[in-house]
C-alpha cells in the first residue's frame, strides 16, 4: 500500500503524535515542610477534590507520623544540615551503651552481694551509700572546675564523657572478680558516671543550640530525648535476649564487651566528625588562622585580600567551617604551643611598672598582650568598655604569635614576607625575656590585617558576632588610649617603623 505523497512529490513527514491533554493547574498545593503532600482542584459539584501525588501514599503517612514523634517540627529546614548524620551515629552509640549498661548492672548486683549467702544487707547498703556520696561530691567539683569550658569545647567533652562512661562500665564489670576491691571499683565508677552526667548533659544542650535553626532548641532537645528513649528500649529488648546467652561464659562476655566498646567509640567519632559548628572556639580559630596564614584551606574557603604592610596586597584564603571542623582535635590541649590566658588579671601579665608601661606602648587601645615564649605562655588583658569583638580580635592576635613560634612559614604563604622577619626575631629572643618589639610589630600589622581577617571569617560562614573563646572575667581600666614610658625605648606607633631591639 502506497503512502500519500507530499506537495513536493516525495513522502511527507510523519505527523507528530497528538499531545496528551494536560491537567489544569491545581487550585492549591499542600506541603508538609518542603515535601508536597496533596493537590486540590475544583470538584464536579463545586467542592474541593484532594489529589495525592505519586509517592505520597499510605506508607508516607506512616513515615510522616514517625517524623512527628521523633524529629523536630519542620525537619529538615528547622535543624542544621548535619542533624540527621549526627543523630544516626548518636543512636548507634546509645544502643551500644545500653547493652553494656545491662551487662554492668548484673556485675554491680553481684559485687554488692546479690546471690551470695555470706553477704549482709548492711554491707550492701553501705557500699551503695558510699557510691552515691562520692558521686555527689564529684558532680559538684567537676561543675566548679570545668563548667565554663563545656560550651567552648563541646566536641572534646562529649567524647571525654563517652570514654569515661566506657571506663566506668569496665570498672563495674571487674568488680565481681575482686571482692575486696569491689567497693573501691564501684565508687570510682560512680564518680566517673557523675562526670559523664554533667559533661554529657551540658554538651548535649550546647549541640542542641547549634542544631536548632528556628529558635526551637526545646523541641530539638525533646525529640532527641524521644530518640534516645526509643533506642534504649530496643537495647533493653536485645539485652533480655543477650544476658541468658552470656550467663556463665566470661570469655564470651568479655568478647561481646570489647565489640560493643569498639563500636561505641567508633560511633562517637563518627557523630563528632559529622558536626559542622560555625561558632569559633580556640581550636577552630587556631586552625582557621593557621590555614589563612599558611595557605592550607582545602574547601569552603573565601579569598580575601590582605595588605602585606609593604604597599602590596596578598590574597588569603580563609578556611570555612566545612574545612576546619574535620581537623579540629577531639582531645583538649592538642595542637597548642602556648597556654593562652584570655582576660588575664594585671598581676599575671606584668611584674613591674616598667613592664606595664611597655605593655601599654606595645598593645592596642582595647587590649594588651604579654608573650613569654620560654614559659610557653601568652596573656591578654582586656580593657573595660572595649567593643564586643575585642576578645575575638585579641585572641586572634595571640594565636598569630603562637603561629609564629611554630614551623617556618612556607614559601608561598600569603603574608610570609611580613611575618618571616618576626618569626626569626622570636627565635632569637633570649630566654626569660618578653619580646616587646615583636609584640609591638604584631599589633601594628594586626591593625590592618585583623579587620580584614575577621571579614574573611564572616564571608567564609563563621559566626563572628557570637564566639566560644571563654575569656576570663578580669577586665582592666587604665587611663588614656595608651601609656608612656619616659626613658624607655618607645614601641612603634602605626606611623613609625620598629627600632632594632635585642629580641
């Protein structure tokens, strides 16, 4: 059968298939958070007809109900982007902790005499009262010594709390094997668990502040408690199956405990590694400054021009939270070269009137810095009434001095030309002396470099209006914008160059 020819004598192009009729746009769309749940259009009799799009069927209703019970309202927009990954790791570590806790509970009951005909009720009661008494004292003492640092080092103390919790469980498991040392082991375990309670609760609240993005910290904390309760319930059910299997099998019990300990610590490291905290504490500020000065930013960095102090401009990449957080040390005190006292009293900073005048000359209008390299110490005195960003600026300058005490700046360092001479002078500083010339030159550089660096931090995603640098409560109030030391060698002003000095 021949096909009809076109007007040109050849075969005409095939006709395109007719387009399917398109549905009229809906009157309204219904969304749950950011997900579409239903559409509405006009019904046949003037009413509203509800249409459920594909993928929003009955199982989505169950999922939505579970989300309402376990997740903060408005998830995922109402929480930080790292929320889900952190909570998954946190649930795994909570499950392991519940299972180990069930094994430890059996060991504690054995240690206090349950099942032992020779044990007395009075002896068991005294052991229990001793545990509780030591725990109370430990809780108060720890909150006094470390309470102010729990906000600033939430990651570090979160990990420390879980390590102490594991140590306490191991002590409880060991208690039945040494009846004479059992009360002492149980007392130590109780003290460790009290520290865990204070540190764990405080850091959990600090992380809830980070995760809540709609002023919904209470909702985030409540749903976190619901998740933990659900996980603990699942752990108790597993413990009911596990305990009879381990009865009378000590080697198998310790094998299971070792497996749970390893999983628990690994899950904690995974949870902390998932966090991307945008607030600056000392470790994160140290890494951000070091990355900017040494050119070590890998991702999330923002290019920021910095004056070199010699008429030129260097481009500095300021690392962002995604670059710094994975490299933050999880053990306090690591990667530090100096002990930094931010907000130090005057008697800790200087020891004479001449030193005080020198500190005023070599400092700034808002704070003074005293560096003692041979003692591994740098102190910052904050002036009363200084602007709110003074602790951040002062801490960054102190960390700049600490960075100069480290390895040589690489050849391609953005500020290398201006900072290498200071680094060499610091190394020639005689032991026991304060390198006032280096402090003064760093203050001169920081007057121009500091504000640009802070703008780079804000552009890279850091919160510069709120920080976790933990300044001490001491403030200084001195007369005039700066001191004057008659007869002393003057330190440079912003318009003067440094004179040669022995340091």
